């Protein structure tokens, strides 16, 4: 535990701003006494990191914590960073109001002691095979690519990150539309071992970009990144067991290099999708996608149309409405909104100082957010054939979630019955992304100069948009908030494997990779944030990315130890996994419902979502199982 710059008195003052559940966890840790986690102080698991207790009970718990902690503040550098196994399990059971059970395996993943990096490689290439040539190409310098780069550097493996943009960040570099922000709590949208002094609970795009840039700088990754360079193709040489990677760089300069390993870290949300609409090319005004925001276009006093009401549209539309003369929002299907009052709130100075100055408190604060979300509510997204499932709800838990979210929506339009029919989704919750909201969305729809249109767009002409019912909307600017071609994995790269097999032809519309990572017939090729690794009501994306990097480094370690030059996933392992994922996906709401979403491919099947438990993914990615691969 590092020394704090604050005096014990100042620290005690900051502790008054703490969230009570994390404060009690800290007390249990320092006293090594699970009995301090009294049943009457148990939080509502659905409200963590907040408590949900009545004011009097909460005040009682806080007073106990402050009195207990005061003598410990004299020397926080002496605090033990690791809790005992018994205390950590007791903390989890108390916070979740249930036995840890299978979730116990998640505890050491969810709790990361300050100043530690438990998933860093425990080996180096110099120790295993100092004379063995090994070059790794990592495609993309976003959240995944930077993680992979760090692990390569820690293991002493030669690597190059190839990035098509002029800086790091991936989606957080490209998306700069107004009010673009994360919809995951800031403190769990971080690498577990690289915390940050977040200014708000759900940070804006520029803050996340700065975090990723700082990560790259502080870990010496920038010197390994080749910016403004795009991978055109990657071809496997069967005889030499190497990848030939062709790139196009600045001034269209072409280059071809050989690598032992290729890691695709291009993500899923990097190719904007603009729907085909008759007459779009005849429109006279500016047209752009939110992921390619044109900052030269001043929307002040303009008649603006935004097409799409997913997560991006819900964020961007209120910001557009603040300056536009009129805003027309075209909606294909209404989004479910998750009540999040703190969505646009800054973290108060005292609480922020506490998170900064007391790393062990920050670890439990993160733990209290992370654990219930890593376990998730997969049951609420699971089809119950006996329910029976309908496009209203697919199970009793799904119906309870639908009621909760619908009540939140309708409670905001009691004064506007004309909006009620437009804002309530006609599909079961979880079939599409559930969007965080603090009341801003409905508040925007109620403004006099804002119109929500639910009729299908028929065509566009030079000055406006025609809907299928004959309505005409004159507009000056059209903005697409229509998401991405998420199912087109690794596009537009051409990837050629054993025997000249084309990866995209092999996949067809149903892209699949074992654990989202490897594909038979494509040796030494790994994907990060690949097929079926996106998450909705369970798990954590950054955790999955860290798990993927562990698995890739394990594969490289195996190659170096064995003296083999390549490993390729066995076809039978792949087919068994593919069937399991397809079967599980069909029983999740996003696979069962017929509503259209980016979770589905052109055939209506989900190649995007992880349909199994987070525990399953974590345990399966701890290390490569050599029995599942052919080494050559």
C-alpha cells in the first residue's frame, strides 16, 4: 500500500463521502473480521455501489465504520493489500445476499489488490527460448490492442501494433459526437491493474481517450505502434509457418512483412453502418454518421434529422437539440432505458479524493460495482419454454425486468400520453441493447422543437425525408446514429489460412471463433473481442479482454516451450463449441426474439453475444489446453 499525501484527519474527512457498502468491506478487510458485515447493513445488490438502506440505518453503519477506521488512518502504508480468503468470500456473500457458490471463482478476478497485476505473464521469452525468432503483429491500438501489446512487452516478445488511425484509442478516438460517453461505470471500464482518477461516474469520450493514451505512454507502447497504417491482407505460409502481412501506410506506401503470430484487435464497433435509403445521394445538405462526426458543420439554427435511437442516438440527440432550430428523430424501434441518475454527474471532490488517496477503498468500491455485474442477470435474458416466451417477455424474470423498465418510461410521460405508445418497446428486454438514461432522453422528446417519428423512411430527396405514410420532413442536415456492421468481423482485411482458405468465405454470415479467439485452419491467428464475446446483462468487456490476452500469451508460451512453430485449433473442438454457443444463443432473448438488432447477423442469428456465464469464459481462458490444438 503506497503512502497517502493526505493527513489522517483529511482522510477521515474524505471517508465521510464513501459509499457505505465499500466502507464496510474495507473495515472487514482491515479487521479480518467478517462479523462486521451485519445482516441489517446488507446493501441491495441491484443498487451497488450505493446501499439502498434507509437513512437511519445507513448513518448507523457509517458511524461504526468511521470509528473503527480512525486508528488505521495513522499509517495506511502498513495496510495489508490482500484480504484473507474467508473475509473475501464473506464480503461477496454479504453483498450479494447469497452463498458465493460457483461465483467464488470470480472473487479473485473481481478483487484486484492495489498495485498488483495478477494476470501479467509469469515468464519471459529470454528465459524460455532466447534464440527463437518470434514476431507478433497486433492489428489495432484500441482497448484490446494496447492490452495485448503490454502483455507482449512484459513477456519480452517482439511485437508491432498496426493502427489505421493517427492515434490510439480505437472507438474512443473515432467517436467524438456530442456527449459521447461510456455507458459502463468508469471504474470498471478500466484495466484492472491500471486505475484512474475518473472525474465522473460515466466518463466522456475524451476522458477515456486520455486514459488509453496515458496507458500507452506510461507502458512504453507508443514506440511499438505504426500509425496511419492499415492491414490489407494476412496470408499464412503453409511451408514456412509464418504470416505474410501486407499494409498500406502514409502516402499509400505498401509494405509486406512476416510475423509468427497475428492478433486481430480490430473490435466489433469500427465500421459504421449507413442503411440504403432511396435518394440519399440526392440530399443537398451535410450527411454523416455519428462515428464520423463532421465538426465543421454548425448545427446552430439548422433543421436536423437523426436516424436511429440506439445508445448513440440517445446520447447525441439531446446535445443536437440544444442548438438546432428543430430536431426530428427517426426511430425504428424504441429502446429500453435503464434508470441511471448519476449518468451525467461529476464525482464529488471528497469522494474523488478518497478514491485517489485510499487505493484499498478504491479496490472495494470497484469490487462492489464489478462483482454483481460480472455475475450478471443472465436469467433475465434466458428463454423459458414453459413460460411461454413471447415478444413481450421470454420468462418470468424477463417479465419482471420488462415491468421495471416500462414503468420507468411511462412514469416520465404521464403529461404526454401521445408519446406513451412511441416510447414503449414492442420486444422483450435484452433483445436489443438496454440504454442508460437519467431522464434526459424523454425530456428531450418533450421539447417543442423535437419530433419523434416512428414511421418507416420511404425515401430522401434534395431537401428532406419522406416517410411511408406520406409525411414529409424538410431538413438541412442528416445524422445517422445507426450503429456498426458489427457482424462483419475482421473486415475489410483479407485473411488467408491453410491451403489458401479465405476466412470470410469459411465463415459465411456465421462468424465463429473458439472463445472468440481461434479458428481451425488459421494457425497462430488470434482474435480479441471476436465473435460471441460481447456482453449485455452479464460479464464485463474489459475483463474479457484481459482474459483473452492471458490466453494468447499462454499459447505463445506453449510454442516457445515446445519448440513448435505453430498451433491450430482442432476442428472437432471448434465444431463442438460452435454447436454449444449456437444452442445457448437460441435460448437467449437476443437469439430468440425476431426484433432486428446489431446483435444479429443477416440471417437473424447472433454471432455477437456471449450466451454463457462469465465464470465459464474466465475459467476457459486461463490457459491454452494443448489437447485442443495441433502443434506443428
